């Protein structure tokens, strides 16, 4: 049976499991495992209410992970919730694990009165696009990465 767990300070093993899921799924081992946060940073992040880290656990193994943020808006008294990273280990895909994590994330958002939950999918990531299309309305957008070192 799969259990969805929200990470809290002290959840070092589950946090490492989350990083490993992302490293494997996105094939970015250096990004996720090359310089893992220290205990103080990790626990500080997990203590923040606006950061939501969820893992799917089956038989004590992390099989899926979701990292997201609550973004408090300035123009109205409301929040939007952003799914930053979501991945499920290969053998566990297409079993409802991602949908369960999104459901838990959405329940947290609903409890806090969120306006919307949103997520980004890359062109060519057909599995993610199919999942998100099943759960919500699709919008087209352009994404830009701005190097803060160049900002003046």
C-alpha cells in the first residue's frame, strides 16, 4: 500500500529519497545529489509552511516525490500553489502514485484557500502532459530563465 507523507524537519532519509527520485527521473544526478543541503538548511526549508515536500512510500521505499510552493499573491488575499518537481520511480508509474501526490498537495492547497494549483510540463514529456491534461485545464506559456548574475 502506498502512503503519501509530508516531509518535516528531521526527515533526512525521506528527503534523500526524494532527491534520489528526482535525480533518477530527470537524469540530473549532479543537480539533485551533487551538493545536497546540510541538515540545518534542509530542516529550515522543511519547517517553512510555504514549501511542501511529499513522498510516496511503499514498503519503506520512496517511490515518488513532489516538491511545491505556496505563492502568496499581492493583488488579492489569496495564494496559488505551484508544483515545482514531480516524479515517480519507473516501476511504479501508471499506478496512480502521481495522482495521489497531486491529490494530497491539492488538499493542502484547498485547506489554505488556494485560488489554483499549477504545474509546468515540457514539450515532449507526453506522460506528464497526459497526466496534467486529465487533471486540469491546459494553458500555453513561454518560460524564460533569467541569470541573476546578469541583472543590473
